[in-house]
């Protein structure tokens, strides 16, 4: 195998990796990646807890329990807000990291293309 063939193979490898990274970005943005699904499951669980806390607050006839139930509801709402904000930050960070990797691989492909060009 000549040096040019090896360069072509490496170039194809990086082009394939770039395509995989672009696919992963699309999956993250569409909410289909494992990372986003895990976060969404946590958010869904918090929403369920919030709904249960609201029901408990309004269904409890004992006024003495209201402050404790309200405090629990407030805590769950704070956790839910944090989780939703964290979801956005995590997605943005993951996409940014993948885009950076795409850029690095693109630079490698350019360098390999330059090396393969006869002078």
C-alpha cells in the first residue's frame, strides 16, 4: 500500500467520524440521545412528584400540615426548575463539544488532503 493510499484511508476515517458526530448532534438536539433521555426521565419523575405534592397540599384537610406540604412542593419546584435549566446547559455543552471535535477532525482532513496533493 502506498503512502497516498494510507493517507486516503485516514482521511476517510476522519470523514466518517465527522458524519457520526453530526448524527450525534442531531440526536441530542432532537432529544433522542441517551444523555437527553436520562435527563428527561429525571424531569418527568420530578413532575410526577410535583403533581403528587400539589394533590397532597390541596387534599389534606389538616391545616397544620399545609406549611410542611407547601415547603415540600416549593423544594420540588426548585429542583424541577434546576433540572430543566441543567437540561438546556447540558445539551448546549454537549453540542459545543461535538462541534469542536468536528472542527478538529476537519482540520486533520484538510492537512491530510494537503499531504496527498503532489507538488
